[in-house]
C-alpha cells in the first residue's frame, strides 16, 4: 500500500512552523510526525502539501493509496485499522477524517459514499502551535516505548547520578559525563553520538537528538525535546527545539517551540507567565488575530532560520516568524513578522538576499549546502509574508 501524509485543515494554525515544511515534518516527542508514522506502518511515506513545498516534499501517487491526516499521531490500534482500509472506507475521530482509501483514477473524493469507521480510542492531534509543547509529555512517552521496544540501552556511565534506570535509554556513541538523570517523572532518551557535559541536571520526560550537545551545568525540566544537531545550555522547561538550533548559553526558555536553524544569543530569556496570571493569547495566522490558548504558561514560538542577539527579552506569548533577526534592549512586540530586522526600538525589512546569505553560511558550518530548493522556498515565504511587514 502507498501511504501519503497530508497537511489537513490545521496547516495555517501551525504557522510559522509550516511555512518551511509540511505538518508531517514537525517534531514532537522524540520523532517527527512522519518518522512516527513510518515506524508504525513499516513503509516510507510521501506528502501532499502546499504547492511551493512540493519540489522538496513531493507526493508519489500509485494505483491504491491511503491518505493520512498528518495532524494525528499514530497509535498501534489506529495503524491496524488504517492498514486494513478498503476502497470507499475512511477513519474518523469526532467527525474529522484521520485517513481514507483512494485510487489514482478518482477525480475527487466524495465522503458521502464512504463507509465511516469511528476511532474510539484516545489519540493525540496537533491543532495549534502550542500543542507541540503542551502535548510533548505524552508524545515523548509514546515515542520512548516505540523506539526502545525490544532493544537494550548502552550502560549508564560511572559518575552519573540517576533515578529509575529502566526509563533511561542511551544510544550507541552517546556520552553522559558526571550529570544527574532523573527519570522518575518520565523517560529520558539520549540519541546516538549525543553529549551531555558535566554538571547537567535533567528531569524527564526528555529527549536529546542525534549529535546534539547539552553544555556544562544545564538545567532541563520535562517535558523537553532537543532535536538532532542542537546545542543547549542554561535553563529549559517544557520546550521543543526541532533540529539544528542552538540555545548554547545561560538564559531561560520555557513552554516554547523553536524551529530549525535558529540561534538564541547568550542571556536570552523568555517570559512564559503573565504578571497577572491571566490566560496567554498567541498571534494566529489562521484568524489574523490573537487567539486564546487556554494556557497560563506559554512562551516563545520561533520560526525556522530566526535569530536573536545577546540578552534578548521575549514577552509571554511571542510569535516570531521565519528568518527574523532580533536585537536591542527592552521587549519587542509579541508578534514579529517573518524577515523582520530590529527590536523594541523598531523594525526594518530583512532583505531575502541577506537571509539566504546567512542561511548558506549557517549550513556550511554543519558541512551542508543551502540548496536551490531552500532558496526558492525562502523567496516564496518572503513574498507570502510581505503583508505583515508594514513597518513605519
């Protein structure tokens, strides 16, 4: 069977993270959503997404296909149902389609003629940007079972203080040096060739991706995910860093989501709680206004390729777009458009040519090339987001 992950109705609600990638390639827990589905299904997947992303994330259609709404995270029972789907059958949860069977000669899908299969078990769905951190506890626990089942962890090194060893998994090549790992509050996963330096204190649930580094004396609370090729230090709580991003110095990051290829300067702090303890609102690209989150704790949403200088301060519930560059004293506003350059004193437009130049240099530091596909995507996002940059 051919499995295709599609963005579904939540794509705009997950901006700015879905400006640069499909919903399927967002990270929550240990794995991306795509990696979860592929591990459960035992097959690779392709993607139905925005037209400007199709070159990088193509869709492969075959005679028989199962389309899967990528906002839903897989479970064993759900995957069993999806693997058994027949023609004109669809799986639903609360009247929303999770998956359906289709063929290459169907000109359109008429769900009125489909047999409706209601999925009654509990399931995680990512509907808003803040779900990426607020559901991360549950996602790490599910992924930990998935990736460690039937496998044996590397030995916990001498000099490492730990609680609940059974819920600590260390992949081959990873190093943990004279640190504290507390898995009594949730599992701790340490990816291949990752490094936890001396004096770090980590409380689960926690996931550290392949080739990532936790610097000396870091304090990390669950539920936190540090994706592959990241460097982190200072204090972090209930946050997700997707991949190739750095928070390498002192400063606080809490209840936040950081995209790929981001950098937080030394001493950067974000607020995750309003002084009056009121519900936090976040800018919504879907509704073009600030949306209620239902959360008392909510910090920073930073899109891919964005950076901030030393001692940057972010307000509670700040949304920062793609390829923004923030600097200066005082708090910048809590919605910062993509390709913004500046801070509390004011903004100017960050030219896309300069953004591409910076991205190329950052990629080169990792031995990678920022290719023509990536450049075309950034150019498209620059045009797409121009309406927000009415700087005066």
